């Protein structure tokens, strides 16, 4: 498929506008002036090759009115064929005939400028970038402080890489110390959150990934060691949308506080995990978190950590096992996560959580992805 989109028009003003939108979308365009005359073979038209290969074709309404291009979708005898990814672009909001002309040339839609400029710019960028299925996006939040949400987020991302998934890990907690530190990559080259603080509108998914540090096979958006602790809502929206358009898997480590930026991240999740130690106070704290998060997340589940800590696991208290914790929270149970012996030593040595394939974190993460990915992945 050709890298450039195709513009078909003889309207110089419209052409200038469409080339401007292509530049704003970060892509180039081939231009085919006019339309194949009715008496000519389709293959003799200058835009025939691009018509077949271009990821997106923008047909000016001036050409759709011409006898030649009016046969673009119906001149099979001359070698033309209908194809997906054709838009008819016009300007006259009062011309009801534009919809009939769009149907006649086989367009998937009609775009009227200048009203739809923003939408068309995004559509051009999506076509140039080759957007496929959106990423399966999973958010992890702690039911209480120290529950291990960041640790689980890192393990999930690392395990997704091992399972062959294109993976991005996003650190949404500015006060968490930085996931790059937890992964042993605080000196890795690449952009951190402060570089995206002014992001608005559309960010390219591939460009975002290439700008981020790469470690352990995944792309990581984390925090630097500066004083900035704020992600504006528009920046979160732009960055997370770009990550999802890239496809594969996106894991987001979320803070326990709920502001408008976190709410934006929650809205973009396909699935949320609340990590809850099996302790009564932790369950009480997690209930507050989950009751607010479930308003935005369509699929919110509980991950129950067995009682204990670095010194080792302890037996469940009377009547408080993982099923009871999930019941008290009113959430489906995503699974039980035992404490992993030696985890702190791994992290102190610069090894990422989940690096031990036989450990509890890696085992939980493998089973989680097997179930979740088999459920059909992310919706478009």
C-alpha cells in the first residue's frame, strides 16, 4: 500500500486546504488532477495506480460532478473498482445533492469543510499511520497505599512482552517515584512526562513510541526527577489515545487520588484492576477507590493479595479469603496474588518485578493475559 494518500480535485482552493490538512497530520499526498474521461480506459488515467494503493482517497466534489469521475465506481468495463477508504470532500452545506454524488462514487462518507477540518485531519493521520486494532488497555490501581499496584503493572507489562505483545507501560502516578526506577532504567534515554505536558489534539502513536525509553522490550512513559507532578487532562487524553492507536497492549499505573486527569485515563481503559491486600482496613479503603473508578471503567476487577509482606505470607483471617474480599467490594475476582519472596532483593539489584518466570507475579500475569487476550482483546 502506498504511503501517501490520494487527492483528486481541480479546485485549487480545495486542494490547498487538503494539502494543509495533510501537513497538519504529518503526511504527504499524491494529487491527481481531473478525472478519467468517459471514453478513456481507466488504466490511462494518471491517478489509477494511486487509486488502487492509497490508504485514503479524498475526492473533491468538483470532480464528482464531472461525467468522467462520476463513473469511478461504475466503470468496471474500463478497469475501475470500488474500494474502501474513499471520502467525498465538499464545501456547500446547503447542497443536498452531495450525498447522492458520494454514494455514486462509492464514498464511505461525505466531509464538508471547514466544519469537519479537525475530524478529517485525524482521519488522514490514521490512514497514513495504518491504524489497525486498538490496544487492549489495562489500568492498575492500589486499593490502599503500598498494595503493590506499581509492581503488578510492571510485571503485567513485562509478561506481555514475553508473550509476544507490542507493549507500552504508562506511569500515571507522578508521586510514585517513577516506574523507570522500578524497572532499573532511570538512566535510559528517551522522553518523560514533562515533555508531553503541552500535548493537545492528536499525537502519532508510532512517533510517541519511538520517543520513549525502551527497556526490557517495552516502551515506557514515566517521570523524570524534576519538580513537575502534573499531567494536564488534555495531555493525558492525547498521549493515552496515541498509545491505544498503536495497538498491542497498554498498561497504565494509576494513582489512588481521583482528579479529572485520572478520570480521563479511566475512561480510556478496557479493563481495570484494583489491588487489595486481604485485610479489613485495606478492603475498606479499596471500597472507596472502586466505587469511584467503576463509574468510568466498564470492567473493573479485584486482585487480592494474600496476607503478609516481605517476611512471607500469612494465613487468611477467619472468613476473609480472596472470594470474600471480592464480594465485599462488589467486584469480580481477577485472581489471587501471593507475596513473592525475594522481590525486594530483585528490585534492589535493578531487576524488574516479574523477571523471575517461576515467581508469583509472573505466574499471575501469564494467567491473566491468557484469559484476557482469549476474551477477544480491545474493542475498536
